[in-house]
C-alpha cells in the first residue's frame, strides 16, 4: 500500500468519531461506536503513526494525540459499564476521546 493510501485510511478512521456524535440519535451512536468504529484496525497502529510521521504527513503532536485516543479507548473497552449509550453520554473519557478525534482531524490536511 502506498503512503497516500495509508494516510487516507488513517484520516478516514480519525473522522469516524468526534463531538458531533452527541447530536446523533441513540441508535446512530450505537451503530457508529459499538459496531462500526475501527479503532483496532491497523490504520492507527504505532507503525502507521511512525511511517506517517517520518514521511511528514503528520507531526509529533498528532502522533501523541492518536496514541492517547488508543489508550483511552482501551480503558473504556476494559470497563464494561462504559459500553452503553447512557455511559457514553455521561463519560468524561468518551468526551476526551471525541475531543481528541476532533483535534487530530483539525490538524490533518485532507
């Protein structure tokens, strides 16, 4: 896969989430977060982040924010209570994760 495709996959994964989800219906939130969200895909792996950084597609701040997204998501995943719509709407961890998605998204050039 060429570097442009890697970047495109990375940016599409980042754009999957953001604070815009708070305006969606419960059914849409459930679909996006609990069924479709590809957090564990290779698109956000350390290897991808390092490649994009070394090729100048992203900066070190974007790398750190993306690593934080992964860390928070794994914390949420480990907490079974956090995997409900109600918890999603009230959780500071979910809020931070969505805000980080927006921050990273805003730093991307495409």
